[in-house]
């Protein structure tokens, strides 16, 4: 007699690793995906009318809402002609029982740092484009993301939400006519109020009626692809007591799979296929696995490019 859904749920709660390993032994994950299968991504932009840019992104059941607010500040003395982008992620108690109320926990702080590194390294928004007057006034873009439902892989979902909130409209990445190995990016723009600095009064005036673009370099959109490593143990055959280990590379891990993983890797690619960054946690196991992740992620670029309306020409 096959187990009932209640018995299967109880077994999953009591023996999560064994539950997952039995699925993987059959070449499938509990949610029906194969090891290299990804969950669907949906994007809805402009839903927060009080923000200077906003987006709601779903990666499977993980849901992130993100808003951009712009403020004026003095630039850094060492970079007088550059503005700032300040990303932040809130993993509140409402999105999952694993998170607690109160100030940001360690996981949220680490995620915020990783998001900042990915955005800064990509140059998707040139910081020089946020300068109002060198040495006097610049824009600061506060990009606040909140997880309203957590089902794993918050980094990918949040980074996609951030670049969606910063960007509006559709952009194109095309080959240079004179050099086919060079990509040229058209600029997709959001909007900021027009600001002007007065040297006479040492003040900055902002006009809500006139808008200037936020320049977003479509060719530098950081597209994230996260994987997890799980080594499962199984009996060689029915009459042998010997066991064998099988290593699984799981794309886009869920909240059920994440606590069972030995290590994780995130590959950041640009729409052109260029590698923008690699971050590792735990004992990863060499370049072969990293190259395998890059190969799998590269196949996914086309899907995300379609979601964001990016065309490679």
C-alpha cells in the first residue's frame, strides 16, 4: 500500500535528508524538477507608486518586493563625481518561521553585502551618472528589498528585483558593426527628479516636474544563478551492505533543500555571457564543478533575457 500524503509529510519532517535522497536517487527533486532544473521567474514593475522605481519578483514561491528611493547627499571626498547605490534586504518574520522579528539578522546582513558587491562590480548603473555637481551634491539610491514569502534562493530573487526596480522599459545589447566580438549596450532608463546645484546659495534645487534618466547599462545587468552541492549515500544493491556516494549539483535550491546542502555557489553572468562574479560557501570541490555551474547558467541566460526584455543582436 503506498504511503498517504500525511505519512509522506510526517516522514519529510522527521527525516528530511533521507526524504530528499530518496527523490534524488530517482533522478527527481521533491518539487518535480531535475537537478539542473530552475523555477519560473515572474516580474512586475512599477507597483509602488510612491517609490522612484519598484518591482515585485517571484522565483518559484520566493517573493521579493523592492523599492528605490532617491536622496541628495554630499559625495565621498575621494570620489567627488560619483553617487551611491545602497541595497538592503529585509528577511522578516512574516516571510518564514526561520527568521525572527527585530533588527536585521546575520543572514540578511551578509546578503546585503553580497548584493552591494554584485551591483558595484557590474557597473550596471554608472555612479558618475548620479552626480549632480562634482564635490557638492550627488544622488543616493536606497534600494530596499523585503522578502514577503521565503522558499529558498533569496539572493537570486533579490538581485533580480533590484535590477528590475532600477530599470524600466526594454533595452538591447547588439554587436558592434565594426567588431563582432564587441558588444554595445543601449541605455534603458528610469527617472529621477531634475536637480541643479547653486553655487551662490550652496543649495540643491529639485524639480518634480522635470525628470532626468537613471542610466542603466543593459549589457551589465548582473544575472544571478545559484547552485547547491548535496552528497547523498545509497546502498549499492539489495544484497550488498556497501554504500556509494553520489554528488548532486542542485540549481536554484528551495528552503527545504538549503539546510541539507554541503556548500553553495553563485555565478553572476551578464547578458553577453561574460562572468561577472563567483561566490562560494563551504567546501566546493574544484574547478570542474564551477565550470559545470557556468555552463548550466549560460543556458539560462536566454530565459532571463526574455523575462527582462533584453535582446542580443
